[in-house]
C-alpha cells in the first residue's frame, strides 16, 4: 500500500510516518530527510538545496522527483511507501503518478493532516530530535521521559533543524498554501483523500490513520 501524508510544516507528518513504519513495516520516503542528508554529505544536490531550504522555499521539482524515483526503484515491491513531504507541487504530483506507474504501484490514500496554523509555529519551534537515532521530540508536547536522554537509544545529544525558526516557518507555510494545497483537488477527484485532525494527540492521530488504512 502506498500513501501520501499531506499537511503544512509541523502537522505531524514525520511523527506519524515513524509510527507507520513501526506498526506496519512501511517505508518512509521523506524528501526533507533525503535533502538534509545530501546537505550534510555535501553532495551536488545538497549544495544546490542548502540555501533554498534555509530560506524555507521549495527546491526544484526535478531534484526531489529524482530522489523519490531512485529510492522507490530500490525498494522491494512488497514494501508499502509513505510519501512524507512529497509531492509538494502540481508537477511533483504528476511526476509521482509516472514514477508509481513505472514501478507497478498505485496510490491507496492521500491523508491530509488538518491543523490550526497558529499553533504550528509553536509546534515547530519547539521540536528537536535525537542526534544519534533521529527520534522526534518537542519541548513541551513530547519531551524525553528522562530529561536530556533519548527514550529510544539513550543518547544525550539532540539537534534542531536550522529551518525551524519562526521566519522560515512562515515562508514554508506560505509555500504550502500557494503550491501544495492546490494539488489536493486532483486527488479528491480520484476519491482517495481522507482528512484527520492533526491537532489531536499523537496516538489518536495514529488510530485515525490506521482506520483509514483498514477502510
Ligand atoms: P520538510 O522536512 O519536509 O519540512 O522539508 C524541509 C525543506 O526541504 C523544505 O522547506 C524545502 O525547502 C525542502 N523540500 C522537502 N521536500 C520538498 C519537496 N517535495 N519539494 C520541494 N522542496 C522540498
């Protein structure tokens, strides 16, 4: 089963993807994570993407679609894909259709995480992750149970994304409204869109997503 998790920055796509990977053995394909890895490694893609990402703008459709294409081609056909943060524009949505078709796959669900935009800035500026295993946390909503120690791997090193500051977040939201939200009607016409209250507790959102996957 292949699904898209859609929603503005901070809606919980990464958190819910991690849960889906754990519960259902699906694979998370996050273009944001792939780009951050490329920036860290200093690859040509990373060099191109770094400043665009720091501004909160979108990197080129071709770069992200090529990343998704390569990852999907390397996946076994039995593993379901969770597209997290992709597609984000109409050309990317078209590219995804072509990539899926080439790989003999189809889209089962597009799940939109609906959120209150005013709460998003607080959500995003408070988030951090384990520097070692990547487990996701939030200063107030989801801190490690033992302060300063990762629940998953015991590491004491954490990191914050450079684009998780208020100014960049506002730009990322503007990009979402202008370029990403308009791809929803196309999926709606195909009858595959479901909406989930992304402001609910993490477990409640996960339950709602599982109910959609069973439907
Ligand atoms: P994310 O981790 O999904 O919030 O993405 C972080 C940043 O990476 C975004 O603000 C964009 O600059 C870039 N990015 C990630 N995915 C895409 C995409 N599908 N299209 C264009 N830019 C992307």
